[in-house]
């Protein structure tokens, strides 16, 4: 194994090497906190501009370009390789850069029609191509790396987690800036995107009606509660490879 900074990971997350899923959950929570802090630094003008677009007529919320809220480090670590193998700093930073470059593409969120507010499917595909090339490049230098067989799940998990985090935190700030804004949300299950058997419990959630912003979704069977897909605190097996997303409907009182 290459030189991994396990001591630092043990210190930061309390991970001793036994429970990889537990580590993933902690990392997801940390990444969410990083995005929350970055979102808090978005300029007041950005929120004022978005609030002016909200009227008494309900419509889907389309996340503006807020890639500045994506932390430069510590985004990519949760499912970087197979069998619990962690990443070196160099490759992790390269993969994080891949994610930032992917999400700085203009219009990564659909702005019109029935898909308004949804992440464009092309974005996940673009990220998968980028990180595949990155892993291949490192493998040429060191054959011990290899391209993870779960590369698609890595792409899905990282992109959708980052975007869902940003959407939720941005909406939270919109409400904070203007209490007259009413937000409803709906769990969207993208069944056709899954390359394996989709989670039936997530499919059930996707058929349910919209709920108020401050109410949690409850995943059937497991009883897991969450404000949106890929939220911090969710078990790793509810997050990894999940194509679901949250759609928000906004209007003024």
C-alpha cells in the first residue's frame, strides 16, 4: 500500500480501520459542514437576486451558479477506492479538482421544462470520464492504484452529494433572508439512471407528495429520516450510488 495518512484520519474521524461504512458517514457529514460554511460566505447580492425571482406563483427552484460553495479540499474521500483502501493526498486533490471542474460547467442544473431544478445527467457522465482518466494516469505511475470497479458509483455519489448539499444549504439561506418565502420539496427517484437494481424504498419515496421544507423524509422499512437525499448522518448504504435528488418548489406568501 502507498503511504496513506491513516494517523491523520484516525485523529480526525476516530477511525480505527474496522468499519469503513462508519468512516464514510463521518466524511459525508464533514463535507456537508464544509459546504455549509462556504455557502454562508456567498454574497448578499446573490440571495437578493434569487429572491426577486420568487413570486406568489409556485415554481421549481433552479440553483444558480454557486460552485464557489464547493470546498477546494476534503470533498473527495468517501468512496475513493475498493475494500476500504484510502487515497493519497495527491490523487485525492486531483479528484477534487475533477469535481470542481465538472461543476463549473455552465448550466449543470436544468433551468426549464419538467426537469427544471434537476441535475443534468451529462454532468455525472462527464465526472466519471474525468476520474477514470485520473485513476488511469496514476496507475501508469504506480500499478497498485488501478481503476476502481465501482467507478460509476463513485461518480454518482460524489456529484449528487455535492449538488444536493449545495441546493439544500442555498434554499436554507433564501428562507433565512426572506421569511415570506414558502418552500415545498419532493424526493425525485431517477430509476432509469441506475445500472443495478434501484432501491425500492427510494422509489416509494419518489411516488409520495411534496412536503414542507422543514419536514424530514422517512425512508420506508429502515425508518431513516433525512432532509434530502445524500444528507449527512444517513447510512452509507442509503447514499452510495444513489441517483435520487430533491426538487424544491418556491413561492411567496
